[in-house]
């Protein structure tokens, strides 16, 4: 008996701790303990409850795993209708809303209305009914008058309290708010679906709706749903506060999560500023929103204003430009980029999306085209969010009749006719035309002239395009033979600017080896790699003659980059261009080659394995700074293996090959002696 009593007590303590931590997490966004600790408490409670099943209550935090599947959802009549919102799409419509309110309330034109401002979440509306502080029902909005009883599913959403905390709540309290799926959870859910070869959800809202209307609550329990409260339904005591914002505070006190972005603003001008501020945060928020909502803050005024048809006169949604819209695919074409990447692009019937008119959307690569099965003539959802390039999300009517065949990758470059290569296992197809391909030529020249490369002032993108289109320049070397006459003959080019450009060209001839290397536009050779190559080899000749192994001794250069460098210098026409450039007078000061003096570990190949007392990256950079090359696998060429705790197969291999193995102390000695050296 004593044991059962103490179990009952412990169960109570655990529940109140778990409820507290749940509130800290969902309501205050300020967790005090790590997830594992929460899980430990939950497990302890689960164990106790399984030993004492009589102690289980419906509100226990363990009771969120999901009940048995249902055959269908029962209908629920809403005690008070669940209204929707009128929309405003620009400042004028917003100002009209404010003006209408003042007129209706017979206030002067100067009177200011205080608003409660909040994000408009992109999920679905939910009505939660609490009786005596316990969650008794969750219902969807349905047609506003009748919705579906989704209580079993709602109980699995951790952000929704099964019982209210604090005090002072009325016997009957209906809370309204939005169920949504945070973006991270949505991405993870879709990734799992893809891995399992299942259908993915188009966006977080559909995923949230699909999850809430799932007949098996155990599945809903696995979906990352969340909830913010934004309003009230039936309340037995009539009213819980005088203003919208005070109501929200009370809900928060009772353990219901409300958006941290809720704000009371003084007038309609402040509403506009709020809208702008939220627009800017939109892409960084962890969940989708599609606008902001303004509500007259004083409930007394809300009551006077009332509702027309199904929307209140006291609230409005100021919508962001849609990020997803429908349009038609007019054709699918292939674009060739600077590095020769051949990308399928959907040419679209122009649409306004994400605030701009879009007529092209990337399809990334052929695998994506196949996965989404996009074809000419399809109706598609196009998405443009923030600064992200527009993309085709999915096809709306894949079952339509007489759909054309799926596009296939062309064999030849649409620009220069060279062969297109698509190495096995790589997603990207490439034109092999290199500097010959006009598509790549323009881009290669823009890159060549750019600030971090040859830094040719005045040779901007537009000018490069003109020069290539008029065939005055075909390769980087041609830039240096342009005459004043040729240049001043160009559109929008006065003699003065032509002369300036010639001076800039002359000046750019005095460059540095790293800049020159970077300017060549070798795949995956960025500034840092160009710098490392220059320091490692000292001269351009040495780099051109290096083999794969020697190249890989350079910091930053792994097998793939080494292959790109080799492939570049293997092309005669590339070597011709380099020779021509040198012929035109490009030069650079000799590079001080890193010597063994400066780099005591130069050329040493080191493998790090096992658990060490410091992060591996830290050790790696220290060794690299001394000239060592860190690789991932042990071979005959490895000079040292640094082995920490629990080092496995790499250590055994090193033993077999007789390669010196250093432990943590050995590593310290190596670093120390190298520095002293
Ligand atoms: S208030 C009486 N506030 O938008 C006003 N709705 O278009 C009722 N929504 O069905 C709604 N965030 O699902 C309100 N902060 C917010 C909202 C919000 C999202 C949804 C809600 C509603 C729809 C109306």
C-alpha cells in the first residue's frame, strides 16, 4: 500500500514537471532541460504507469501516442461560427479597412484605432474545447458552422495542453488557433517519404491538413505538428478580458502557445510598419506564414462592429504576394551555364509570384524532371520564396490526355553543338565545348574580368555580352587586342570610356598567379584553392605539369578537384589561350614557394582516426597550417596515423603497413617539434 502511494506521488510530480517543461518549450520557447532529459522523465512516468495502470489519466503526458484508428470523423456543430477573414493586398485596401471602421463607429478621421497585429499562419484552423480545464474536443473549421471531430489526433500534438495550467479559466473555454507544420519537420517528413518511395506533400500546409485528418491517430502522433492560439470561441463566463491582446496573454498564462510575434500597435500607420517588418523576417521564420492579421484590439469595439456574412468587420488579413501559383509550361528547354552545366528549364506562361513576374523556372537536372514528371503543356505549381530562384513544385494534371513524351537530354549542346557529357552517377550534364561554346564564353569572360579575378574595371557583364555578340572577342586573350576604334564603335561607349577601358586592361596585365589561376574558371578552383595551388607549386608551369597525386598534396585539393584541374590543362585549346595571354604581356611577381622551412610538415600525408580530446577539424587545420595533407584513408603513402580512442580499421591497417601511429601525446610532440623547427 505504501509503495502504491509513493508511486502515485511520484507520478504526480513527474506529470507536473513534464507539463512545466512542455510549456517552457512550446509556450515560452525557452526550454530549461535538454530533450534527452525530458525523454528520461517521460520514460520514468511510462514505466510507473505500466506498473500501476490504475494511475493512468487521459491528461497524462504519456497519453499522446495516439488511440486506435477511426472509421471516419464525427461531425461537430460549432457553438459559435468559425469565421474567416477579409483580405487586403495593398496599403490602400488596408487604409480603406481602417476608414470603414472609423465611419461605422462614428469616429473622427483623426481618431486612432489600436490594433493587435500578428502573423497569418499558413496551416488550418482548429477549435479546442476545454471543460473544467481539460481538453475534451478538437474540431476542424469545416464550413464554419460544422467541422470534424479530430480530438484523437489533436491529443497527439504536444504544443496543445491536455489540461490547462494556472488558474482562473472558465468552466467552458473554447480556444481557436492554427495547426501548422514547421518547415524543418516538413522537410524531414518529405525526405522520409522519398526514401521510402512514397508520395511527398506539396507544402507544409497540405502536410498539416493531411496529418490532422488522418484516421489513424498513431500516424498523426508521428507528424511534427504545432499550434498557435489566436482567438476564442464559446466561453461560459462570457468574457475573459477587455481586449484581444489581454485575452491572448491569459491564454498564454493557461499554457496555450501564442505567436511570439503578436504585438499591439497604436494605429493603421504602425500596422504598415508591422507588415514590412514581418515581410522581412518571413523567410527566416521556422514556419510558413502568408500575411499578417490586424484585429481591433478592444473587444467592446469588436462587438459594435460585428460581422458581415462570414468575416468580422474588425479584422483583416494583409496578404503577402503569393509564393506559389499555377501556370502552364510552354516548353522545356536547356540552358548552358558558365561551367557548361546543361540545365533543363521550364518556359512558363508569365505569372506574378513572390512579388515578381516569372517566366522561367529551373528544373535542376534530368533526375528532377523525371521525378516531377514535368512535360510541355502541363499545369504546374510554381514557387518563388524570398530570393530563391523560381522552381516547379509539381504537376497539377499529370493524368490529362495526349500528353507529349517526356523530354530527354539532348545529345548536343543547344548553343555550340558540342557533345553533351553526363558522367555516370553525376546529376549534372555538361557541354564539352569549353571556351569555344558561346554560352560558356560569355560567362567565362565575365568571370575572367571580375573583381576577384583579373579585376578589369569597366569590363562589366553588358559589355562582355556586346563584345561576344559582335564577335570582337572569342577568348580571354582577344580582350587584350581590342583597339580604341573597335571599342568606341560600340553602343553606349564614348571615346573617353573606351580609353579608360584600355588603360584598365593594361593595368590588369600586372596580376598575381592566384588571381590568374582563379580567372581561368577551372571547375571548383575558387580563390582559396587558387591561392593554395600557387603557394604549393610556385609557378604556372609546375601546376600545368603536376600529376594527380602531386596536385592532391595541395590543401583543399581532393581527388575531384585534381581531376578537374588535369582535365582543364589537358585541353590544347585551353593551353593555347594561356600561351596567348602570356604573349599579350600578362605577368605576375614570382610566388614564394612554400618551403620546408616555413612548412615543416610539407608533403606529409596524415590520417586522423578515433576520438580525440579536441575537435578533429581543429587538429586538421593546425596540421595543414604546417603544410601537412590530411586524407581519409590509410595507404602506403600515409606518413602518420593519428589515432585517438576507439580507433578501428584505419589503425589496424596502419599497423599492417608499418606506418607510424601517434597517440594524443605523439601528436602534441609532432606539433611542438614542427613549430620549434
Ligand atoms: S483570425 C475571426 N488570426 O486564416 C477571425 N486567423 O482566412 C478568425 N489564420 O480560418 C480568424 N493565422 O485558419 C486569425 N493570426 C490569425 C490567423 C488566422 C491564420 C487563418 C485561420 C482562418 C483563416 C482566415
